[in-house]
C-alpha cells in the first residue's frame, strides 16, 4: 500500500510516493524490495512505545543493506508528541541522541495535531533535491515510512511517482 503526497518545494509541486510499512516485523521481508530505488526514508517510532524506538537501528541496517542507491536520505521521526508526558517512554533527548549517532535529522511530530508533519516531508524532499545534480531529473522515487500517515491521495496499485 502506498500513498502519493504532493508538496510545494521552492515554488515547484513535488510528488512523493510514500510506502507505509507500519513498522511491523511481518512486512520486513516484503519491504526490503521497496528499498531499491528509494531516495529517502522517514524512520518513524512511537514516543509511547519503546520497542518501536528500539527497532530503528534494525530498520537502518536493513535499508543500508537493501537499497540500490549508495546514499539514502534518512530522517528519524518520533510520532505522538502530542501525548501526555506520563505516557511518553522515549524522551526527546533519546531520539535526538540516536539521530546524532547515525548523522541524520530528527523531528518529533504529531499526526493527530499535524505538528511538524509537513516539515518532515519538506525536509526530506529538500535533502534529496540538494544531493541531486541540477541537470539531472530524478528517477521515479519512493519515500518509505514505517507508521501511518494522512495522505492527500491513496492508490492501491503500484505506480511510479516523480519527485521533481
């Protein structure tokens, strides 16, 4: 299942193809095929679920082993940042420390309130665009996330989306 989300970046409409693996272990073997051709990955964990945070390192290893690009932009995202502090088990500082360890950017978001969601998508799109040569149009690309997202469009069949 994938979603197509269109964002505006530097005055241009950019179409992102987003694969949602929901972080479930049962999808791990299937999703490795989707890494080929992926230019960016949002690694999303639930700030109220330590096991989802602890799985991030495994997802990063899997991405590095299975992607066809030598460089895949990655952003770590702690979701459900709107939840009451008493239910939080992964502090902001722990998320930031893991992002620093891998040399990637970090956001805390709330899909419920939309806090920092757009910023995370725009940031990964901008990072991908900045590493591509100006004279080369990007190939159809994928951005993979492992949590639910509220898309602007949903497609049940596989299609390529252009990011540029």
